[in-house]
C-alpha cells in the first residue's frame, strides 16, 4: 500500500457508520508500550532510536495484522502528507512535528495504526466508526497479544506497563469517543456534562486530540487515568458514561424539535444555505456549519443528503485533504476558495 | 379605487424601473402649500381644520389629476393600513401617528399622493421609479398649477410660498432620490460622499424618510434649502450631484468586480443562500440581504432572478405588506416566519 492510496478513500474515523453514529462519530483505543532493554525515546541517542525502530518494524512485519500495511519513515513524508495523516487521525501532531527517528505504520483497512518512537516506542491505535468500545478494544488486545510474541514489553508487577510519561503507566490505555453534541451545547447543558465527567475520571479533548479546541460541537471524551484500574474497568466506565451522554443528547434533540422547531430549522437551513453558497470559506466555519447539517439530517429536517455525504465532505474539506485532492500545495486563501468549490460540488451537484 | 386595490400591486417607489434603476431606486418631489385665509394646521382649532380639509378635498375633486383617486380620512384607516401606506411611501410617519383631521389622497397610478393637514395644509408628492428628477418635477408642477385654479396659496412676494415650518418656506420644494450604494459603502467612500453633499446644500435621510436609519446601503439624498434659490436651481443642483454619485458607484462596482471578485461573490451568494434558506428572518436583515442580491444582479453574478423580483420581494416583506398579504394581523415573531416563507416561495419557487 502507498500513502496516496488513501487519498480518495473514506477515513475510518469519518465513515459515519456503526452503532449510534448519529451522535458518536468514532471510537478510538490505543495502548502505549516500550520494548524491554531499549532506552526510552527521550533519553536515547540517535543510534539507539534507530535500533528500536528496526526492532519494532521487524516485529510488526512478522505479525499477520500488518500484511500490505503502509510503513512510513516520518522524515521521508512531506509536510503536506504528514498533515494529511493527522487529519485522518492516524498519527498525533507531536509525531509529525518532531519527525526524526520516527515511523508510522497503517494497516490496509486504515483501522489500525502504530506510531513508533512517538513518546513511547509503540503507540498502537485502533479506530472504528461509531460507538464501539468493546469491539475496538478487542482488536487492540488481539494485536497487542500478537506483538507480544515477537517483542518483550517493559512491565512491572507492581505498576503494570511502564511508559515514558507516568500518566500512561499501568494499562497504557487511552480510549476515547468523538461525540457530536449540538443539542447539549445549544441548551448550555454541555458544561454540566464536563463537570460530571471530570468527577468520573474522564476528560474532554478537541477535534484533533489533546490540546486542540472543540469545533462544531464535536467533543472527544476519554479516560484520564491508566493506573489502578483494569482495562475492563476503564472501558466499562467510559462506555457507561458515554451511553448516558448519548441518551441525554438524543432526548434534548427531540425536545428541541418539539419546543423550538422553527429556531432549530432556521439555524440548520441557514447553515445549509451558506455551505451551498459560499465562495470563500475557512475550515473552522465549514466544520461548524456541517455540524448543523448533521443535526438537520438526524432530525429528519434535511432529506436531500445523508450522513455519509456529510462525513465525506467533513473529511475532504480539511486543509491537507483539499491539497491532496487538488494535487498541489495551496495557500490558505486558495484553499478557502477550493473548499467552497468542493462544498458546492458535493452539496448542490447531486 | 379602494385601499385594498393596492395590496398586490407594485408600488411605484419599488418598481425597479426607469433611468439608472440599477442604482437609483426612485425619485420623489414634493411641494408644501397652504391655503390663503385658512389658519395653519398647528394653530387651527378642530372646526377650522375640518374646513380646510373640505376646501382642499373639493379642489382636488375638481382637478383632472384625481379621477378615480383614493380619498382617505386617516382616522378611518386602521393602524395596519396606515403602516402599509407608509411602507409604500405614500405618507409620512408623522401623518400616520397623529391622525385626527388629516387626509390622504392617492391617484390611481400611485404616482401622486397628497397629504392634507400634515404640517402644511397640502403636501403634494410625486414619486417615480428610477432617476427622473425633471419628469417628476414636471408632474408636480402641472398638478400644482392646476390646483392653483381652484385654490389660492399663501404666497409672499419677498419669501415665496409660506409654510408652517420656515425650513420649507420659499419654494416649498423637497426633491429626493433613493440611491443604492453598496460599493461606496463597502469601500468606505460613503463618508466622503456625505461630507461632500452637506457642503453642497444636500442632506441624507434613511430608508423610510426623515429621522430613519439607512438600511441595506439605501440612502435618500435630498435638498436641504428651499429658500433663496429657484426650483430649477434646486433640482439642477441635486441632479448634478446625484449624477456624480451614480457614476462613482458604478466605477467602484466595476473596480470591486475586477480586484475583489471572489470576496464580492462570496458576500453576494451567501446573502442569496441565507434568503433562500432562512425559516425566521427580520425585516432589517431581509433588506440588508436583498441589498446584496441587488448588487449581484447588477454585476451579472446572479442570473436566475431579476431586479423586478427583488423589488417585489423588498416591498412585500415589509411588516404591514406581509400582514395585508396574509389577510390578518401577525405578531413580530409570526411575521418573521411568514417573511421567510414568502422569501423561499419568491426566490426558490421559480
């Protein structure tokens, strides 16, 4: 597989399928692992970092999970392509910024990705469309077990898996669900949700992960603690809380439709009108407006477009995707014009 | 003619026809006259006011210009209908607010209207679509001359026509042109225009006349002085200045289209998209957005709608027109919904 094979493909994280996909965009589970006997990335010298890379890559190549996978040295990837991979949620922003001695492996289905020499030697991630914690975890666990056949991980009987940063020690597990919560945001209930989840050991991140802002009422909720709980406890707690949030969002949507039908329709159709009309539009505005359309489709107000099309547009209007599709680098101003062109083509064209 | 005959008719002031109608909406000329021997309205008692009304009405009925005209006692007209007449620029807001002992006469073509017992005994107004000062004045002058056959006006050899307020004394003439100046507004040149016209004895008024705000880049420019100049001098000065403003607006539109085509298109098509999509919309927002569409049609960017349709929509989305069309009184909230319905019907329907 080559990187450019991904360009016109739907990204798993924006497929718009799977359980509760009207509200839950995608589920992501990752584990952090380090290879026994290898110095941790931060402390290692250049040669040691390269040795770790070689060791892990050869283990991955032995595993049946990475047949036909994409193996990339991050330093060999152009800045545009690195951003493209971040937009597909296949690697972190940190991994793209400091790209020496780092690698990325993506399986053929784009569900599994592995960052090598990010903060830890191995960051194994599985992403699935919709709300699907158990299934997503099962895949992570299977691959992790398989890799354990070829690699020995740093593990302490007392702490569990050892990691570069203590916030990951123990399970090394971070599970997160990207939720679309326009009704809770509109009615101001979202602040209560944040208060509640932080008391339950969960945390909220933005559209592009840690340290980024929430955009268009998309909120990423994940476990805060990795230590002192089993994997199953962590996942069960997350699932239980997300279930409650999803139910509350659904109830609030119905209630809004009953009590404020005109206002909601006005907001949704104005957003739709703007997306179909604009000649210059930023990425942020696009996400915000598409968020409205998504709600409109779920509420049955918008009937001439489906969730899959919205997801496609949400993916392809991102800056790097737009440039990959147009086959050249574009200035922010040129992108804003091309983005508007694409939106009209995808939303008015058929 | 009955008042309700006007409802579905295009108002002369928003017909969108005539010379330079891409920029000049309408031309209005009025003269103020008082009847010799009758006490001025402010000072008169009830009986004297009624006597003046009788005298003027019988003169108008003798004139050939008011065959089949609409004769209304303002006090007999509902508040909704009074607002409706103000929206059609057939009478002033003052005339509708203090409605005792007042009358309004509108000729069959809706070009000529006469307010009786407004500030002066007679306010004779002629309104024409487009930029048409000479023709409009000619009609006023003809009617004024004709009325002089049946009435004697208060006239002083030294001052000219005498009026209730000294700002009208002399010619009693107020000529104004409603201009649509989005390009001058967008480029900030409009402030220079205001500075210049005030030095030239002209003044700027809002969308609904004296004391109202400019809306949607529609500006009403009229002469400030009525004394010390002949009618022809006043009209020639106004025509000369308006001509310059129109030329400058045209040049700026062309320039914007050359240098900022994307930005202008973006603004125009977003406005169009919003008008075709909104479910709740105020009158002010409608005027602002229609202003953009008007520019878009003139620049050839919008091709699926014409000026006449824009004028029709601008007229019929006004609060009282909307209620007349719907045949009932509506709350502001209900109007905002009905207005959005009408916009979609008129802009998307065909």
